[in-house]
DNA sequence: TAATGCGCACAAG
DNA sequence: CTTGTGCGCATTA
C-alpha cells in the first residue's frame, strides 16, 4: 500500500493544484511533490498509482486529458435518472469528507452512488505504460453484444470507446493479491480489463456522459488468475469478461442494487455466488438496454473480492427486501461470504471498505492490518476509536458493514452447527 | 524561470 | 442558476 506520507503529499498536491485551478495531472503532481518534499517523480508516480488502486485518488479522463482527483473530495453530483435511486438522492450531495465529516457515502447514497465527476472518465492506468491491455481480447464477444452500443460522445469517446485507447488498462492487482507487490508489477496477462466498447450508457446511473465513469484504476485483487471465464449471458452469447475487480466500487454498488436482474440470472445459472459484481464498464454500457452482463474473476482473490461486493449487496438488500428471489440469492451469497471472510487479507478488507464508499477510512484498516479474521473480532469501540478515523464514517462503517459482516458470518456458522 | 493566482468559458444538473 | 473544472494569461517569488 502506499505510504501514508506519500498519500498525504499527493492528496495535498492534488488539492493544491485544484485550488489553484490547475489540472492535477501526473506531471504537475510529480513536480509539486518533488519541489515540496524532494521525492523523485518516479516514486511519486508509483505511489500515485497505489493510491489510485486504493481509490484514495481517482484517475479520470477529463476533457481529453488525464486528471487525478482526491476521492475524498469528489462530490457526487450526478444522480441519474435511474428511477429508484432518484428518490434518495440528494441528500448528501455535499459531503466532502474532509470538511464535514467525511463520510462519504453511505447511506442511501452510498449505495448507488457514485459519483462521478462531471464527465470524467476513469482511467485506469497511465497511458504510459506498456501494459495497456487491450480491450480487444474480448472484443469479439463484446462486439456482439455491445456493438450496438452507441457512444454518444464523439471525440471523447476515445476513451471509452471502442477502440483506441482504453481508459482502462488494467494493471493488476495490487491490493487484492499481494500487498507487497507493486502495482505496477503486474501481470499483464493475468488481469485484463476488458473494457468494452461501449462507453457509456445514458441511462445508467453512473452514466457518464461522455466518458465519465468513475472507475479508476482497476485494481483487481486477484492478480494471479488467468483471466476470465465465460458465461452465458442469457442472450445466448458467451461472454468473456475479465474484470478488474475493484474497478468501480461505486458503480458496483449501484449495480448491485439492480442485481435482481443480473444477480438472479446468475444465480440461476448456478454460478451463484461469484458473479454479481458488474463492472463499471458494463454499467456504462448498459445504457441502451441493460443487458445482463456478467463478469468473472479470474482468481480466488478476485472471487473473494467479489464476495465482498456481494456482502454489500446483501446489506443493501436488507434495506429493501423486495422479493424472494433476492433473498434467495442473499443466502447464497452469505454462504460464500462466510467462508471467505476468514480468508480475506488485509488488502481485501481495505478494498471492501473502500468499495463501500470509504476510501479514506480503508487506509486506516490497512494501516491497522485488519484482515478478515480481525474484522470479525472488531467491536464497536475498535472501529470508532481504534482506527483513528472520523466518527461519522466510523459509525457507518461499523453499523452498516462490520456489524453486518459479523452477523452474517456468525449466523451462518450457527446454521452449520 | 517556475510557481501561483484567477478570469472566464464549458459542461452538467 | 449553480457547481466543478481547467485553459490561458498575468503576476509574483
């Protein structure tokens, strides 16, 4: 993970550039960090990458160039027209974690939320690197389905788009897998992000109109797995999608909400637990019609990660339990969750917390080396005071996530007995 | 010369 | 209208 010190430096730099009305791009960030702290640009760049993976920093493509955002300060503004979400909307538009209390999103919002910056497109890695993976590998498949997807945007579309540059090139997985590994280290072949051609969907909650999808880098907890699996999407076509798992937590959340479509389907297919997490891409593409997309994760780690997501959906599901189907899937998820929670690594926990809308607080979990087992042992006071995080987010994290995870875990255990 | 400051145009809700 | 963003140019160190 990134050094706390660097994290502060970089975040300060981004904030500083923003306040100065200068684009917080890699060059400026590196320059300012070097000037202020004397660290090498390469190092800064590397740390920045880590922060992106932790989602502490969002890498977005805005107006044709790469920009970095302090995730904690991103204000969610667009809520889309997605029906259900609309209602709860706005309540917290303005929550900057810093200022007020930092919570980013939790409640109502957090679930769907997400935000996005205006039209920023998440970009995952630098364009620089060699690792750009390409979309293409699965291009074929996608084209089948997505081909139709319209991309509203013209030039900007570049990124999302089909072709050329992909916003996402996913490097791999830092967090998920081995904490020690450098993000960049990657595994080109292992994790690929498949970005699909269609950039965004207007209707999707997150739809970024042009290219904004906030998913930033892709951090795929799993680095080792090979790539994707194929599933029948229902349309009959087979899709191979590899997903950088952590791609967009926000998006995922929103998707989760609608998991009834995808989730149910998946469950039917028997794969149940693992494939509920949609990736932002999918989300974006769903615009015209949400087609059921499924994604698969290559490795166990990914699977674990997913499970984490499932948990999130579980939580949300509780809020609005609408139908049996959903409950059914929940139980399936719980099962997978249970066994995996014990296997969660520190990185998995951090990823989960981050994906739940608390990137800043995720760092604290990581710093305190909270892994799945530790998470199960955490008490309210530990979360509220032991992590040195703000009370608001801490309460939300405890009540909505830690407690739920623990309860789910222990209840399952009882069932087994 | 580099770092900063900031007016203003854009885009989106 | 409001808000976030960042270009482009003026100013400052």
